[in-house]
C-alpha cells in the first residue's frame, strides 16, 4: 500500500491537509482579485434629467431637410424627424456666408450594372454652385462644425443639394 503522508521534523502530515491548504490559498487569491476589480470599476453615470434607460445624446453635425425659405444669408430648413433620427420634425435657421461651401451632387435614379468602375464613378457628379441656385422645396444637407443637436440657429460650413437624374 502507498504511503501518502508528508514527513517533516515533527512527524507526518496527511497529504489531504496540504492539498486543502493549497486549495484554500488559491480560492483566497481569486476572491481578493475579484473583490479588488469590482471596487476599482467606476460607478455607472446617472442623470438627473433623463431616465437611466436612455442613451446619452450623440453629437449631431448635419441635418437633411427641405428649404422652406431662403434669403441672402440664411435658410429656414424643415428637418424631418424620420430622416434625421429625431423624435419630432424641427424648423431650424441655417446661416451661411461666402465661406460656406455650397455644392450640388447629381445622382442617378438607378445604377446600371453593366458598366465599368470608371463609368460608375462618372455617374455621381459634384459641382460648386452659388446660393442663388438653391430654391424653396430643394432637398439639402447642411453641415456645421459644432454640435447642432440642441440648436435652432447655427452657421453651416457646407450645404449640399442633390439632383436625381434618369439614366
């Protein structure tokens, strides 16, 4: 029969006692690691103004909308909720000046499948235009260099109109 005792100067210790001490030490180390990692994690941020189920608002730098009125320095833009990930439609005032880039992009209604990549790239044309080319009812994108999510008035750095053409 095998002898599973560990011998030392004072006598012998059963092997199961040594194994039990090692298991307890490993369990204690694991418990300390877990307890320490939980205490170093920051508490989740809470807001006094919104329920905890809502995600924080992400910054918005552009809107897609329809021109309601336009003059030499500003556009009243109807911003549909369904096209801009909003809860409701908005009417915003967009200021522009000679530093605002105003362009028109021509987009084909359908893209043919039997054309080369070069021909495909030529389907999408972009050209600079003046503000006088913009009209009430035009579908445009306005871009700002600041978060406009809570602004009713802002200055656009870029305005792009789109023209959809038949092939």
